[in-house]
C-alpha cells in the first residue's frame, strides 16, 4: 500500500503529471495577463501545452564542442530538482506528501538547482550569447538567493521549526504578510528573479544576448527546461502563499490566493523596465538583503522578549 | 564573415560578442562586433551592406520620373524624405518651382512621416530597454498616424506623394478634419509618454547618463538630426536651410543639452509636439492653387545640385548631376544614419553590454537607408513567379479562410 | 554673399585653384590633391561646419578621371571641395586623422570607385558583399548593371 502511495505521489499527485500540467496553466495565465495588460490578445489556453508537445517532437540539435553528457543531463537534473521540491511542498493547501525536520532547507536548494543547471548548460556550450547569459544567470543567482532564503526563513524562525508542514500549520493562525511585510515582498520579488521574469530577465535579454544561456538548446532539452520553470513557478507561489498568506487551507481558497499572487507578479512584469545585471545585484544586496536582515533583527528581539 | 574568437576568458584574448547580421536587437540586418571585458565593451566594429540593392547605380539607367519611385524605396520609414529631397534637387536643376499648395502638402506629409517615425522609434527604444509595455502602447497609437497617411495617400508606406513639379493628391476638408482629430488624440498620448520617459524611475535608470555624447563630441563626430539636438547642437535643416518650403512656416528648434539616452528620448518626443503644431498651422493656412506645375521637362538641363531635407533621423543629403539627357549622370545619397553610425562605435566603448542595443537604437539607425548602391540579382533556383494579381488574390483568399480577421 | 561663405573663401584661398558660386549658399573650391589635408585642417580648426558627405563622380572612361567632392555644411551654406583623381593614379589622402568619422565615407568611396585611400584606419569593405570580385568598382561608368 505504501508503495502504491509513493508511486502515485511521484507520478500523479502532487508530483509528476499534476504539477507539470499546473505549471503550464500558470505559465499560460501569466502570459495571458501580461498580454492583456499590454493591450495584446495573448495566447490561447492550450498554447504552453502545444509548445511543449511541439518542442518534444522536434529534433534536438547537439551543437559542436559541447560535452554531450552534460548537455543532455543538465535539463533532467533541473527538472528532477524542481519535482523533488514539489514533494515537500503543501500543494494546493494540502499536507505535503513527504516531510522531515529541516525539509525547508532541502526544498529551497532543490529550487536553486534549476538556475544552477541553466548556468552550467550555458557555460557548457561555446556560444558567446550562452556564455554571457550563463555568467549573468549565475551572477543573478548569487544576488537574489540570499535575500530569498532569508525571506523564507523569517516565518520559520517565528514558527520555531525548519519543517514546511509545521510552519504551514503555524501560519494558519498567523498571517505573516502582516507581521513580516518586508519578507513577503522580498520573497515575491525574489521568485520573479528566480524565474528570470521581467524586470530580472537580463540573463535572457533577447535584445542583447538572444536567448541567453539556453540559446543552443532546442527540442527536448529546451522543453524540459521550460517544464522545470513552470514547476518552479507553481512551487514558488505555493511556498509564498503557505508561509505568508495563511498556511494550509481549503484547496479552492488556496488556489484563489495563488492566482492573486500571480496577478501581482504579472502587473509588476508589465510595469517595470529590465534592470541591467549590475543594477540587479545592487538592488538585492543594497536593499533586499539589508531590509530582510533588519526584519530578522526585529523578529529575534521580539522572540526573545 | 564572422571573426572567430576563441571563447575563453583568458586575458590576452578578446571575447567578442557579435550582434547581427540576424539578431533580435536589430530590426534590419547589420553586423556589429563588440569586444567585451566582462560586461564592459572595449571595442566595436561594424559591417553594413546586407540590404544593399544597387539603387545609386540603378538611377543612372532610369529616367528622371522612374527614379522618383526607385529612390522612394530606399527606406520604408522615411520614403517621403527621399522623394522630397530628390524632387527638390531636380526642380532646382530644371529651374521650376512647385506651386504653394503642393509645397504645403509636401510638408504635411513630411511632418506626418516624422510623427510615425518617432512613434516607431519610441517603441523600438522601449523594447531594447526591456520595457515592452511602452513598446506595445506606442505602436498601437502609431496606427493612428498610419491610418491618416493611408487616408491621404492610399498607402501606409511608400506614399508616392511627390511628383516632379508638385504633388499627386489634394487634401480635402474631410481629410483635414480627420487629421486634426487624429492629432488631438496623438497629442494627448504624447503627453503621457513624455511623462513616462521623464518620470519612470526604472526606465530612467536605463537611459539617464547612458551613452553620453558631449556637445564637443557631437560636433567632432558630425552627427545630425535629433541625435545632435540631444547633445545641444542646434542642427535642424527646417530652420537652418528652410528653402522654399519651410520658409512659409515657422519651425522652432528643439534642443536638449544632456546628450544621454534620456535626452534623445525627450528630444524626439518634443519634436512630435512641434510637428503637431506645424501640421495644424499648415492646414489652417493652406494656400489655394494648382497641385503641379504646368510644364515639367522630360530632359533636365545639364548641371549639378545639392538638396538637403531634414528626415526624421536628421539630414538627408542628395547630390544630383545631370548631363542634359533623360537620365541622371550621377545621384549620390547620404542618409543620416551613416553620419550618426560613427557615434555608436565611439559611444559604446566603455559602456555595459546591456546598454549597447539601446545606444545603437538611440541614433534611430536605418540600415536600408544606408545600404543602397550596388547588388546584382542572384539567379533564384526553383522559385515560382507570381503576378501581382495572383499574389493579391492569394492574400484575399487566405484571409477569408482565416475567418475574415 | 553670406558671411559664413566669405569666411570659407578666405580660409580656402591659399590653396584654391578655382572658386565658384554655382548657387546661392554654395561654394565650389577646386583643389590639387596634395592640398586636401591643409584645407580640411584649416576648415576644421576654424570649426567651419561638418563633413556632410564625400561624393565620387566618375567622369567616364574617355576622360579617365574620378572627381571626388567633399561637402561641408554649416547652416544653409555648403562648401564643396573638388579634387580630380585620374584612373592610373587613383589614390587620395585619408582625412580620418582630422575627422575620424569620415571613415565610413572613405570606405564607401574606395570600394565603389576604386580609389585607394592612403592612411585610412580601416580599408575593409563596408557595403559590398565579401564575394564581390576584386578590382570591380560598381559606380565606375564602365561597370554595367546586369540582371
């Protein structure tokens, strides 16, 4: 019985099929909202699915002078990392499929795996756009990662646990968005940085470096990276809603909250101009990290008092 | 064609980022190579000619009237500028003068073209900065002026407004009303865009202090048009050399002194207000009379002349030499982009790679304009040849199949 | 005559072989080839206008000369420096040492009319394709358009 439950959790819900499909739907909603805000029509609902199917069906071109093993394996590692994170996340407000003390830290690192793999994938090729894109992706990783981590650990400190499930239960009665507003903002904007959404899209700024680190990717590899990003979007939003907007809850209520966050993200994407990579780094270290640390200091003082 | 640079990070070797011939930042083909040290550009070179069509040479085997339509196709954005400069030159050589009403209509089209060109540029500039919302909105509003041009001339691009010795069409009362309404809408939107580019903090981070060209540099590099005016160099042919045309109507010089990208944005937007004002003034004081001179000779007197017109991007320079026959001896076209291109190569050095596309676009480059002279048609394999009628029918049927959208 | 043109006349006087005023606001100054650089330095030192264009005009195989025109503009005034370059000694000094932005004009002139520019910083082709045959200069009259 345990084995059947494990397989279901891995392949159907919350991991596997469900989250891949959810990722595509979230991606569609994001694209549609941005398009409507920009006075465009936007894609139809099945566009991300169609894109993925098309990419999977296409030939994967292996460029000269890459290490073939890494070229093929890196997208898989990225997707595996994102899917592993799903298992410890309270998807649609339900209990996480698996849980152990300290799973928050593991989850956050699993989420970083995607960016790391994109960076390495870019560095693996000899394409100059990819190399510049990879440098930028990794630079950006170091910029937002620490503030993002600190922002997610804020609720953990308040809840006194490093286990996502326990924090989620604690958050049911404590809406951290009110007690830790800075952490909430930094986490939300950090997620945009993680997903390389505008204004943090300089690692894939098309007007400068074409498609950034993924310029050489086509077919299956590109499709898997995109699926990975979709999954990460779902996991990221779920974590933020769980931690800051009332923890585990009725799936419908939880879903509405997640969509709300997505709308905020879409609005930010339309409003802001792309930041240069040095500006991104400056923003995170000068403001993001310092503000979160300040909030931590307040938290710890309150906690002790 | 591409220089092969070893993509290593060793200090001794240059790391070159190629931009073009095909690149998302370029709306037309050109090839730039930027040597970078990390994110900082250390050297820049350019190779043009990917849309070289042999127009200068082509003019020498066509008659004076045919050349008008050939030269108009140098550029799809400022096609009227080229026709305008050409007819000015030929009229000077033939010693005829276009009637006042024709001159007024030429100016209306020229200013409408400037409006459409600046809106187009605003969108492209915003896109390079990664501000796609502004791009989408400005191009939506640009449709207004495209519709006005279509209602006047029948074409969205390549208007063919000029003929030798006059213009092809008249502006009637209804069209005047349409233009004035369109301008009111555009003026409202332009105020909004001026606010955005002057106040949006993140956008200013990408434009203020970027690609600064001092007044001294601007003079030395010989830049023209809005690029020069953004650096405080008062250079506008509508004022400097009004000729018979802009003599009749007063134009104000739009100057900014900062010389950075922000100033180039502001200059062009303020240029728009000036264009609106000029168009309104011309329309309310439209002279009566003929549209074309009574007699325009087929053979143009031998001689040479220079005619210059302020294109949306700056000075367009025409040198025309006639040998007294039906065909010109030599026509030389120097478009504003060629003048301004040198500034790109100079200004990008020392800047961030991320700012390069913006600096490049900051001069509003137009490669088609640049690339004219000589190309020989290549034999084209198995290509099917359609008549114009076939193409037209295919287009109509295609869209009917798509549900008439 | 416009004041600015009068200045230009006095600036170019020491080297001019012939001066004409073909139209209002225009001044044509004919020069010997070797005097190009001194004249341009004089104009540049006095900050007279900017180099607007370099035109090459092939006068035909019968004459065997390419006329090279340097157009300087200042407001409504245009000064044209005229040089005659024979086919058999088709070279001319680069003005890039004084006006760096002339590089593009010179590259175009040299590839289109087959004039060697002595001392130009970059003699690569600007417009013509890489597979364009060497020694074929499209804007020479002897070149006939095909296709």
